[in-house]
C-alpha cells in the first residue's frame, strides 16, 4: 500500500501544480492582464485546465485508487491517508464523467465571458454579455446531464461547491430562514432609521488601502505568504499553501466597500494559509466547501469587523486617518452607521439583515435557468421583478442589477447559496469560540486576534478538505447547519441598534 499511495500522491501533486498554474493565470487576468489579452489567456487556461483534467482522470490514477480501496478500508477512517483516498476517489468519479473537450470549451468560454462582462457592466449593456451567458448556461446544463439521474438538475452544480448537499436541503434551510428575516426587516423598518451619511463622502483611496492593510495585519495576515491587489470584484485565490492572493475594491466616496471587502477576503485567506502543510499539492489542500470558506470571511467581516468591541479599539485610529470626515462623528453613531439596515441594490454592500435575501433571489434565478423555465434574455426583467418582491427596490439599470456579480461570467452557477449558508455557519462557530475563549470580546477590543485565529486554525483551517461541510460543522458545533443561532444573533444585535 505504501508504494501505491506514494505513486498516487505524486500524480495528484502534478495535477495540483497544473491547477495552481491555471489559478495564477486567472489571478493575473483579473488584476494586471491588458484587456486585449483575453483571447490568448482563454487558450492558455483551456490548455492547462484540459491537461490537468486528462492527467487526473487517467487510467493510471483510476487503477491506483481502485488498488488502494481495500487497504484504505482497514485504516482509521479519519486518518489523513484514508481521507485523501476518499476525497480523491470522489472527485475522480465525478471528473471521469466529464469529457476533456468540455473542460477546454468551458475554460475558453468563461475567460472571454469574464472580459465581456467587465465591458458590459461598465457600459450598462446586458445584451453584450447575453450571448456569452447563454453559452455558459448551455454548458452547465450539459455538465449537469452527465450526472443524471439526479433529484434535481441543479444538484450536480451545487455539489461542486457544497459536497453532499442537495438543492432540496438548501431550499429547506432557506424556507425556514426567509420568513424570520422578513419579519426582522419589517420590525427594523418600523423603527427610526439611523444616519450613515458620513460614510458617503470623499475618503482618500490610499488612506482607505492603508487602514485596511493595517487592520488585517493586526488580524494576523502573513505578508510573507500572501499579498493584496485591486480588482473589479474582490476575490481570494491561492497557488499553494504559502502563496495566497486577495484583492479589494476601493470606492472614493464610500468607506464601507474597501474596508469590509478587505476584511472579508482576509478571512478567506486565513483559511487557505491555515491548511496543514502535510496536505500541500493534494486534494486535501482545499476547503471543506464554499459555505465553510464563506463562514470564515463573513466572520472576520461582520462578527469582528462590524462589532462594537472592534471599533472601541480601532475607531480612534480611523478618525486619525480621516479627521475631517469622522472627527466629529461619535463611536455610537459610527457603529450604528456601518450596521444600518436598508434594502439596497448591491449584494456586496448589503447589511447583515438583508444580505441573505440577495442570495435567495440569485438561487431562484439560477434554478430557473437550469430548469429551462427562464431564458437568459429574460434574466434582467426577472432579476428586477424579484428585487422588487424581496427588497422593494427596482434597479435603475443592469449594472446595478443583473450585471453586478462576477460569478456567472466565470461559470460559477451553483455558488451563490454558499454565501448565506456561510453566514449561518459563522454564527454557529462564533458561539463555540466565545464558549472556549471567554475573554474574546476583551481581546478584540484590545486589538488582539491571535487566540481567535488559532482557534479557527485548529478547528477549521488545518483540516482543509478532509471533511465534508455538514460533517465538519457537526464535529465542531454539535449540529449540522442551523439557521437559528444566526437569527438569534441578528435579532439581538439589531434590537440594540434600533431600540425595539
């Protein structure tokens, strides 16, 4: 077994290197590549992604996995070796259903689609993006059909981001969550609104950048193993455990996007940086799922970054950065301002109370696209209709509506629900952190984050993709993904802010 496992690890390491190369090409595309390079970059990504796919789905890897199946059954099921074989076999079973030609076509189409999406978004021109999105939706349907029979056509796409979770599972969670969130928003809307006008004024872009860098450095961001750049839509990627990249987006007349985006992406980066080095260049070097990943980013963004104790420590320093903007704004006013609840058009700028409604809207649209009950050409109208139903708003243009997110241009249909699921998991974990670190609030107030980061590293990060999401959440918290702790958190927080 030892020799065959060694051979398998060697093959998986080569595959990992190719996918890391593809990730590097993707990062450069969104940060430094000149716009005219899109077609060439599409060919490069297509070639590298296809080579990785062919190498992973080879008969040799299949034989090694088959030969190791028996010996693996004799191992401790939680051992690194047993889990590596299990995770690799699961992915192998999925990937061998996908022809290399489809992998190549998908990489080429999405690379061009991303570039066109950027242009369409800037020009408020959905029709420019429409033919590319139609190709992507058709490709995703063809992909899903490879996994028939299924309970729902959306299941294979969701499984790529949330292993083991079904569309019906997510719908059940959201159906329990939606009425509670709507009731909370209604209660908030009947209370006097807080003022956040001071957040909407000129904030020097360099100072915004510097403050964000200073804060995530305090969080524990390792600049020897990670970096930050700018992009149209903030994201996190990695090319190995010791090479993690985040990006942020700075708006010169609104404080929130850059700071909270930086904190959010740093949370993602901590997960990638915290994976056990023993998993390097293997399928275990990823994450349990995107919901677990989002639980980390949303925790640092909201449970830390939007908390009163955090700003009790950091607000005086922020006032030093922006004395004319915030010098006469009290801590209480600032805290309430950054937590203002108000239905908004843009998901990444949404408050905690309304955020999940943005996700539910997108999930419904994605399911309709995959079922074929919604045509891509009708997407803007469907988007606007649901925005009015869910949030009482109608986007004035497609840039602030259907074109606002990067995900569809990258082919990531099946991703969106993980944001809301991550919110739920973040609070389940937060309750456990506070139980295990009784002085956590005081540490945050003092700008001390080592204990929090170490706890997350021990409970979540180091395991990488070793456990499936529901399994990991249950191991740490004692239950599977549960919306109740999150709703209790929201109700407690906003009752205090809005006085109801």
